[in-house]
C-alpha cells in the first residue's frame, strides 16, 4: 500500500483531493470506509480516505483503540485508509498520537501568537520526524472556529473578510520556519455549518496566493456547508485534503432520531445504528465524488 505522502503527491498531480472524515464511533468508521470501497469499485480505482479524530473524538474512542481499528481493517482488506490526529492543542498530545503510530498529526496553534505557533509546531515536526519518517505533520495558521456544530452565525473570533484571512507572506514564513508537510490556512472557511446548510464562499484567490507562496499541499478545514463548485475551485487552487465533520454528525443524529421515533421497541444497538451508518455513508460518498472528480 502506498503511504499517505505518496497519495498526497498523486493528488497534487491529478488535481484531486483526499477526503478526511471525522469519526466519533465505529459507525462513522464503517460509513467512511464503505463509501470509499464502494465508490472505488464503481470507479475502478483506489479511493484513499483519511479517518480524522480530534482530541475529543479520540479520547472517546480511545487513542490506541482507533489506531488498532484502522490498522486491523487495512491489514484485512488492503484498502487505503489512513489515520490523522486532528486538531491537537499541545505537544504532549501530538507526541501521544505519534507514539501510537498515527499516519498524520495536526498541531493546532491557531489561538497562539504567531511566534508560539511556530515554536510548538516546529517542536512537533522535529519529534514526529524523528519517530516516523513517513508521518505527515500539518500546521495551522488562521483561526476558523473550533466546533463541528450547527451555527447561528459565524463563530466568535472568526472574521472572513479579506484582511483577516491567512496572509501568503506569513504562511511562507510559517512553513519555512516549522518544516510542516501540510498547511491549513484560513481562507473564508469555518468550522461548523450555518443553520441553513450553506456556508460563505471560499476565497479562491487567497488559496491560490498561499499555495504559490508556500509550495506545499494545502488542507481545507471546515468542509461542511461548502458548495461543490467551491470545492472544485479550491482543489484547482492548491487544496489537496478536505475535512468534513458537521454534515456527518447531522446525518448521524437525524437518522438516529428517525430510527428511535419509528421503532420505540427496538433495543439492539446494531439495528438502531444501521440507518445512521447509511446516512453518513451517503454524505461521504457525495463528498468523495466531488473531491475525486468522479
Ligand atoms: O477538522 C475537522 C473539520 O475541519 C471539519 O469541519 O465540521 O465544518 O466539516 P466541519
Ligand atoms: Zn478542522
């Protein structure tokens, strides 16, 4: 199986993006890997996916348990499934994920000063690379909110007008000084999704400028609520990985609500959860089609 770095390089060449889907439980895992497998067999090609677990998500599943799950599935099926320690707020938690054998880690220093973000991200890069030469380390520059939830307005502390987005010159300095493999900028994207299901448009021009300045692959966070056209243009401008979470959570919750309401006597968890898996799988499939140009 190719490494995640090789898939990222492929994606750059093919101008496609790898889907990154956050999970909180095994239902999310099955939804993601089944969507990739079924779409892959339909398209007659390999569709790699990244399973993302934030600090909260991985503490719920278990830091090494989710790693064991992905590893055993990959060993059994040979499918290209990778594991990312998403939004990690301290060096110690990055070290924990690196030691557990994750394929990728993100240090999220977006609430730190630029200098502190650089210092800690650099420390994470050095530690990760010493431990695992194949690991990908992502840095973040520009605050886009913190929660994958339904929003009534743009998250507090986030501004999406041009002057508040990540600036190409700072992005370049950040990447040069830290040595990250991937960069997540603020380009009009927000974590979470506005209640109407439609987030503001991305600033494609800024994505292109940052990509030209840093010359490393970009990661688009906050993918819920963005249009297919925005995704296509963002990929064309330099985005190589796209994160989606809120839309999966909504699909899970809505299906669960329906299932429980319609089957008051059902108590078997695997029967109760099945429609939620299918609902999340539909979301993942729809996104993977866009990201992989299928
Ligand atoms: O890292 C997670 C993502 O950026 C998810 O964002 O909940 O807006 O899809 P989202
Ligand atoms: Zn994110």
